[in-house]
């Protein structure tokens, strides 16, 4: 026969308390019931868990080896009970968040840390995407909500949106790039060198009026763009939170621009579907994202 949870609970408690009588008191059961449960467990497993030759039972080598397995099974049993209670109360099993990688990590870490404490049994899936891919994930139902920086103002169709923050951008290059030698950089200077710009998996990209470089490379991830720029093959406008570490390590340098419109910002929106109710956990996460300050220095 396979062991049951009561047998495993008696085994673990006796091992922790050091005697069957102490385990019985902790479990609120008769000592004979605890002794019988452990004996039956030994019979089912075909091993001796305790050496009973002395005044007090002592774990055998086999018992010591199996103790962690027993604890793991009991923990999983408790997890199952807690998850069943959550599901029966209407709390969803999983929440899915799609996010642009430009969302500042400290902001996300703070909100997701609070979420884990509020809903410890709910699974959270984070999908990283670029540009319009975030909206598509939410609109299609693949994600419950998203954080995105849209290319065009206004909310995508079928979605609610809330402006959270305007993210600051800076123009950066590798220290050995020709642009790094200029004290002031004009739009014409930038146009002469390759610009690295974002794109989405669906082919969405910046409009012509938003691109300065006459030659461009495209990447769907700002972390990839940062790596390409660090390699010295081009320049890019990057979100300030993504450049701090590279600037401090001198893998990148910031360009000082001297033309109108050089102060670039991108709106960070929280989006969620219209006409599709969120579960309690997802709705809590939406409210937390909307109510937590973002800040480029968050």
C-alpha cells in the first residue's frame, strides 16, 4: 500500500519532537495511534524508519534519508488545500501580465513583490514584448493586462488605458564611436551614423518622422538594442533606466544634443480589456500597477 498523509505527518512530527509521546501531544492524538501510524508506514515502505532499541526512538539512516521526502509531500498537500480554497472563493489560478521591457524594473519588482504576498498561491506569468505586440496580447486574451509605450497617441481599440508615466530617453553610443568625440551633437551629425531602432514581431516600427538616421538597424528588444550600441556599430535613443548601469561602467556615453525636439519622452500606459471582467487577483494587480508611482528613478 502507498503511505497516506496521516502516516507521513506522524513520522515527521515524531522525528521533529524526538519521541512518539511528544508527537502525540503535538498532534492531539493518542500515543498508540501515532506508534501504529509509523509502524504501518514502515510496513508499507518496507523499511525501518526508527531504531527503537533505546529509551527514545532514533531515526535510522533510511529514516533520515526519507524525512525530507515526507516533508515535501506534506507541503504539497498543504499547497493543494490552500489552492483549492482560493479557487473555491473565485480567485483565479493564474494572472498574465504583458509588459514592454521599458517598464522600469524597480517599479515592476515592487508591485510584483506586493502581489506575491497578497496572492501567494496564484501563478503569475510575465510576457515581454515590444511596441504593438503588448496590445495584441491583451486584446487577444493571451494576457490579462499590459504595460506598453504605444507608437501613436490614444488607446488601442477594445482596450481601456491609463497613463502611468512619461519615460525619459537619452541618445547613447559606445565610447569609441565617432559621435562620442563631439561635445555637441546636431541632428545632421546623428543622421550620418547608423541608428538602432525598435520593431515588433508584427513588423511595427517607428514612423519616418521619428527616425533620424539615414541608415537603420532594427531589433525587437531594447536590451538587444543596448548591446548592439555597446558594440559600437550605431547609436540609439534608449530609456534612461536601461542606460544607467552601462553609463556608469563606461560601456555607453550620453550624447549632448543641440537641436529642438531632443528632449524625448514616451508615455507608459497600463492597458486592460473592455468587456472582459478581471478576476480578483488580476484586478488587484491592475489597481496596484495604476496606484504605484513609476518614476525613471523608481
